[in-house]
């Protein structure tokens, strides 16, 4: 595994991605056959790992998020952050924080934020992908929308990454595990090594 070459201290970026998982994302993003896309930018921690690898190879990353926070980011929930609250709208807004982090990481020409709900965007998406990172909402519907909306665009040899996969239901929610199990059983992918709650698969097929 290569040591990620990041322009800023990743600990200063709000987020839930473990550094070992980030290094794994970075490593996979260095060797993909097309553009990268992530579902769930939040404040850009994974965007910085993936985007820094893309910058190094001349690739690009589309970073998709509605920026209104997942279930667990809402007021009164476990991961609510008052710094990410837009008082005028009375809603979470993580986009300014993402833009700040991308700017200071020197990634504005490499990472393209798209403010959209994944299911709405998927209807209009046409670009083949070299890497897809699913790290969006953890509800059953959100996870399936992310999986069904974008995995079909993965090029042969492309990498599918899924975050927050907990085989033991006591440890965390089921939907990421369910879509990972589905992908694994589909015959369309081969498993690859990953760390923590990250899972990696390679799309089979010839280029
Ligand atoms: Mg996650």
C-alpha cells in the first residue's frame, strides 16, 4: 500500500473515515480504468483521499451528495454537528465545509461536487466509471438506490468500494452489508482486499 500524498492534515477534515480505510481508497484510485464517483461526500474526507490519487494520475472524481445530512446527522441524532447547520434554512448544509476542504487541499480542478440526490442523478448519468465508492445513506432504500443507480456504469476492471459493511448486526446497520453481499453473489465481481468496514470488489469482464 502506498502512503497517501495529501496536501492537508486529514484530521482537520470532519468525517468518519478511518485513515487506514482512506489509504485503501487512495491506493485503489491510483489504478482504475476511468473516472471515479463517490456517493456521500459529507465534508470531503474520502474525497480528499480519492481526489489526491486522481490528481496524481490525471483522473477526476465526481463527488455526489445532497448535503442535507443522513438520518444520523439530523438535530438530536448521534452525529449531529451544530457547525454544519444552516440557520436560515433550518437544515444541515455540508457543502460549504466540503468546498473549503477541497480548496485548501488543492483539489478544485480534480474533484467535482454534484449537489443531488443519488436516485435523481442516476436517471441522467451516462459516464462509464473506473471506481465507485458507496458511502451514502444507510437506510435500505438509500443503499439500494446507490447500488442500482450506478454499479451498471462500472467498466470492466473497475473497482466497487462500499463503506460501513458490518457482517455482525450488533456492530452496525445492515443495508451496506446487504448490497455488498448482493454484489459478491452476483457473479459480476471478484473480491479484493480491504480494511476496516470497507469492502472492495473488481468488476469482471474484458475491456
Ligand atoms: Mg461511511
